[in-house]
C-alpha cells in the first residue's frame, strides 16, 4: 500500500508543482488575467497562489506533514474555483462550458485534497515512505 500511496502523491503533486512554475515565471500575465476576473492585488494573489501550490505540493510529494500540504492545496483550490472559474457569470456558451470544466476540476481536486488530509491525519505514522508523520491527528 505504501508504494501506491507514494505513486498517488507523486501524480497529485506534479500538477501543482508544474503550475507553480507559471505563477512565478509568468506572474505579470497571470496577474492581468486575475485582475480581469476581479481579483484585488492580483500580482500578490498570483504569487500567494504559487506559494500555496509550491509548499502544498512539496509537502504532499515528500511526505512532510502531508496532511497540512493537502489542506494548503484545498485552500488554494476552492477560492480559485469560485473566483477564477465562475462559469455562471459567462454568457457565451463555449466560454461557460470551458469555465465549468475548470471549476469542476478544481472542486474535484479540492475534494481529493481534503480526503488526503483526512487519510494522512488518520493513518499517521503507520504510513511508510514519508519523511514525517502528520501534523494533525484525526480519530
């Protein structure tokens, strides 16, 4: 089971770590897009989102307080879905559909991150192939 969980952690974290690169190398362009969506202090928000993805992704990948890392990713994903992919505000059908797909992806990933939080916090130190145990302890 440890190897399967490690493979899952690698696959899950890869998405966020790859996205982090864009947040730090294309901050200006991403901030413009975020500002167009109504995000205040868009450049700072883009960098903050990149930081959440970096720390959360590395935490899950390396197994260093992976429960906290999963929580950080959920904290990134839910507001991103609601603010950046508000499909209900789109009037053009194709734009609405594309935003709905991104919204649903972010919400599903947030659900997966919350399940990981619960899993890591519950299994605790019994899970191998991690550098630390969980930060949180759930029943």
